[in-house]
């Protein structure tokens, strides 16, 4: 005979079994199986993904193989600028003719800066990181390098980029340009670029710039009037997708399609890079796979 008291104890035991995720089968308790997370396949030859909060590795594919970085190089240019002591983002920089000559000679991507205009450091950061302006990158390198000529100052600035890379533990990285247009020795790896991204994203200014979809600068002309520039639109089409915060695209004939990225959703942070993707579409697909996989791994 089962009393009411015994029945109550049985019901309580069953409730405990349910709330702890156990399953009652023929009198035995067995744990419910965890949902497996399938490691994605990406088409890019090189890729890396980390937990943005802890720095733990979540995915690797030839993560330490040196590759051309194209305009993802500009992340380091921004990092060096934002690391300057007593930096004033409202400092005005006059656009030199040497900058225009460089853009023409290289056929480089441009923020369409005009010789003689005065542009703030803040505006140059937007011009470099959104439309990937090599003119903005060169102007920043010239401003924050040391020397008596543009050539000397930009070379000195590139030296600062390499010093910064060493300090961040980017052991498979070397820069020979401020914008990613390689002179024969400009390379990094997916792992190293992700280390750089994690460091750069600690800057509130950098974070604000790279997540901006469009920015309109007002510069000062050589005659003192105000010029409203055409809007600078971010080349990163993934912005806002599944918590994507930036960071920088890159492309070139040899480098092909690259992207260093960061994303945060429901408190979960992921960062990573893909290099040498065969097309912009494949690059986008690869990064989406990695971001989704990262969230699943962390949760």
C-alpha cells in the first residue's frame, strides 16, 4: 500500500530528475547528450577565430602561414596613430601634393582628399578605415613619422608599425607600407592580425570608427572656407550582421580578398581573420560561418 506521503516523495524525486536534465529510463538516470558543434569548412586558404573575451583559439586553418594583407594593414596604421602620447584627434593635417602624386602613381584606393585642404586626425581615421583611403593613410604616416622629408617620415612611421607588431607578439608579421600596397615584404597571418584586432578594439575611438557605415567630413580649404566631402561609405558589407562590429576589409590582385572582423552578440565576443579568399562573396560566406560557429562554441 502506497501512502500519500510516499507518493509525494516519488513526485518530488521525479521533479528533481526533470530539472537536472536527466532522463528516467527503466529505473536508471542517464545524462541528456550535449548538442555537438560542427567545425565549419571555409574556402579561404587562411583563417583564424578567437574568443574575443578570453583570447582562446576557436578555429584555425593555416593560421600562422604568412600572406599578403592588403588594406587590413591599415588596422596597424590606426593602432600606431591612436597609441601616440597626448594625441589630439582634432589636430589639423594639411594634405600634401606628394599624397596626391602617390595615389595617382599607385592607382590606389582613395578618400578623394584634396591637396591644400586641412583635415583633422579624426577625419583621416574615418577616411582610411571606411573607404580605405590610401591618401588618408599616407597623410597619417607623414604626420606621425619623424624626419625632414615625406619619404623619411613615412619610412619612420612604418618602423613604428613593426615595433608595435613585436610588442603585440605578432611574430609572423612585417610591414613595409602604411596602407598594404606591398613593396615586397608586407605580410602577416590570420592569427597575428586577430591579435592586432583585439588590441585595436580596446580603443573607443577605433571601435567607433570601424563600426560606422557612413561618414561625411567637413574640411577646411586652402582659402579658409568649409568643404563638405562626399560621404565615405564603409567597405565592410557585414557591418551589423549578427552583431558584426567591423573591422577592415582588404583586396588586391595577389592578396585577393581579406577581412579582419569582430562581432558581439548576447555578451559573446568573437574576433578573427580570413586571408586570400578567392572572391568577395566567398570571403563573406567564410566569415559568416566563423562568426556563427564562434557563438555556438562559446554558448
